[in-house]
C-alpha cells in the first residue's frame, strides 16, 4: 500500500503539455531579433541621439496665434568612423569611412567555380564610382573577421556586399556578372 498520494494526468494532457513546451522553446531560440542584439529603442519624440552623442534628427515646432508651424531638420551625419586593426584591413576601413559600397570577395585559387566567379567579379569595376572591391583567398578570411564574422560564410566562392549604412549581404557559390552587378546596384 503506497503511503504518498500520486497525481496521475491523462496521457494526452502530458503529450500536449510537452508539445507546447517544445514549441515555446523553438520559438524563443529561433525568433528574429534586431541586428544589434540589444533592446529595442523607444520611438524618438523630438531629438534622437546616437551612441557618440551627436544629434541625428532635431525638429522644432513653433505654433503662433495664426496656427502656422515651422519645422527645421539637421542633416544626418554619416556613420561613425571605423579604425583599422586586427580583423579589419586599413584599405577596407578607409573605404567604409569614405561611405563607399564595399565588396569583399573570397575564393579558393584552385577551384573552377571560384575562378569563374573571380572573372565575373570584374563586373563590380564597371558598376561606377563609389564601389570598392577587395579580393582575397579563403585562407585569409580571418583578416576580415570584423566585417564577416557574424555572416556565417560556409562555402567558397563568397561575396559580401556592405552598403553605405554598413549592412552586409552575403552571397555564396557561383555568381555570374549580372547577379553581381544587380547586387551592387541594390546596395546603392
């Protein structure tokens, strides 16, 4: 005769509770967050200040007896400068600081797809000014880790396009010149 009372739940209730738990854990692990990994900032009311302490938007509204409004906006400054160092070559830092679209191309010298894409990457040069192209082997990808570290490059060839807002887009595998030109145009 058992001395402690035991609570028996029906098997379907246990399965349902376990299913809800698995779905909740999956949702929390895979939900999309912001790129910065921080807490979402509240909506700015009149002035928004960046981490460097500079005003990015300033609006002033003045109402008079006649009901007219005056609005003044300051020019948005460019992105803060990045310093060259480990994980960011000086030429790439210079291109980012001059608000150019930066194209990084990583390849394996002996692979045929990589060689074909490397020939097609010349299309970037015909894309016009404001685009900086950097090519390097996969073995030296760690030299660019501050730019490509969180992108998850898993194969070669790989092309990373960084737009003027410093948002990076990764393309992997064989790329033709039309795809490359369009990706650079989209980054403008």
